[in-house]
């Protein structure tokens, strides 16, 4: 089955909203964020090629996910890590 999200790519999978209640696009964003990146530009290239979206939109979605309790339940390590990074950047301003 292909899931079409107007703000994201078509994602193949049997469960458009998994047990966590997150969309396939949201789960793909969190999965991409978990990965390690070898150098500058690699992550942005993967965002465009794998998710079919521009980096600005990716970061908007990611930021919203950090405030979503479903995202926290789905991937607490990644979400908590990113919340700490976001908070430390806010404190620097």
C-alpha cells in the first residue's frame, strides 16, 4: 500500500499510522534523525532524496514532532536528545 501525504513523500507500508499513531512521514523523519552523518551536506541530501522534501520543511516537521507525545512514545531517546539540543540553543539566545 502506498500512503500519500501532501506534505511528504509517498511511503510504502501496510500501516500508514503505526501503533504509535504517527504517520509514515513522521516515522520516516524520526528514523532519518536517528542516523549518523559522515559530513556536511549528507543529511540535507538524504532529506531531499529519501523523503522528497526540502530541508526547511523537514525541520519544521521535526520541530513539531518534538512537542508531540506520540513521537516521544515512539522514539524517546531521539526526541529527548533533540529536546535537550533545542533547549540549549534557546538558552544561548
